C-alpha cells in the first residue's frame, strides 16, 4: 500500500484519511518511524481499499450530477429536463423550472 501524503505534526496517534481524490493521507507524530507508519498502513489496507472503492463509485454516480444531466432529490437521482417554452410573466421572470422524469 502506498502513502500519497504524509503529514507529521505534534500528535500522539496515527490517522489514515482517504481524500476526495482517492489519495491516502497519513497523519503521524513527529517522532514516529516510517517503518511503524508503513506497518499501520499495511494493517489497514483492506479498510483503505474499501473506502477508495466507495469514493470511486461516488464519483461515477455523481458524474451526471456534475454535468447537470441529473440531480439528487430526496435521496433519488432524477433526470433534469429544462423547460424553455414556458410563458414568462411577472411571476416567472426571476425563476426557472426544473422538470424531473
């Protein structure tokens, strides 16, 4: 297991984070040896792989949301249809409508 980013600081414990980009970020005490850090990371390799996969799945699921093809609404992904043929009046001039399919 590779460590993408190692942050040493004045702390007592080692923590492992998976960033939103899927990088393994390890925070460790200043006086902790690199071998001990690697040992902890290899012990937690299953947890790291599981959470990396979750992040990649979320990126795939959210790709339609980022490209404005779908939206997350009440826990469900809904397809967006932009309504451009709605008659504008005083009430609709400052808002827009999203129609879900």
